[in-house]
C-alpha cells in the first residue's frame, strides 16, 4: 500500500491532514481527510509540526498564535 500526504494544515484546536492511498500498483486511489485534536498529540510532536507548518507558510514560528 502506498500513502501520500497531500495537504497539512492547522486550526487553533485541530491538525488536519489530507492523504491519498492505494495499492502499490496504482490500480485505484482513495482520498481521506484526518482531523486530530492538538491536545491528543504529545508535546514533542506538536513542536515538530509547528515548525513544519510555519516553514510551509514562510512564517516566523515564534509569532504563531496557534501554538
């Protein structure tokens, strides 16, 4: 099975991911959105994601009010 992250975004309370997945041979592909509450993620994971999201949007991480 092949899984690819196609979009990652955040709101003040939730991390949102859109993935596409299907068999390695590409016979079919499905899309799924996942919504994960921030407070269910470990602090170390939130920190890594904070930098990834800020880098994608070219923002100063220290100024981000979502974290």
